C-alpha cells in the first residue's frame, strides 16, 4: 500500500495534507474510510453554544452556623471531666503543651498525645458531619413528611 510522503505512518495517523482547523482526518491501515475527530464536549446549538453542567457549584453549601454550633456542640461534651477527673479537651490541650516542651523532637509513637489527638478530632468531625446533615436537611425540608 503506497502512502503519500506527507502522511505519518501509524495506527491512527493524520494526513498533513488534509489538516485544517475544523477537520482532522485520521487514516489507518485497519480502517477503510477516514474518520473525523470530534470534540465530545462540543454540542452544536445547545444552550447557545455554551457548555452546561448539572453539577451545583456550591455543592458543600458551607454555612458558618454549622461550623459554630458544631464546634460548640463538641467542645461542651468533650470538656466534661469524666476521664479520671480530666476532660478530653483538657487532656488533648495539655498533651500539646507537654509535646511542645521538647519541640524539635516529635512526639513518640507511645505518647498519649496521639490518642487524644485522634479521639478529639474524630469526635469533632463526626459532630460537624451530623450538624451539616441536620442543619441543611432542616433548611431544605428533607425531614418533612
């Protein structure tokens, strides 16, 4: 099969002689006819030529009320002194001070700092998540019958 000198040989090659802005012709030994490459995002005369997306831009729908009430909702119960007379918040913040006393050296893996860090933040994130679900569900009438 003879090919013109301006064609690059390959599986899906474009002929340089037929290359222009609007149409790219793909030639291949496996294809009998040429195929036109199309942009899958370009839909002619849909929405006035603009791209549309059904995805909401404000998908997180952040609200400072949720952050404020969630933080207060976690600080209040985590500050109750029920762990040998200490609170989870007190133990966590105290362990931060203890670990900062030898600052360049990181906390040891056996340090109770890691337990208080993970427990305190896990509780905070769970409280914020449920707060987001509850607050947004109520404002959007999700829980109404």
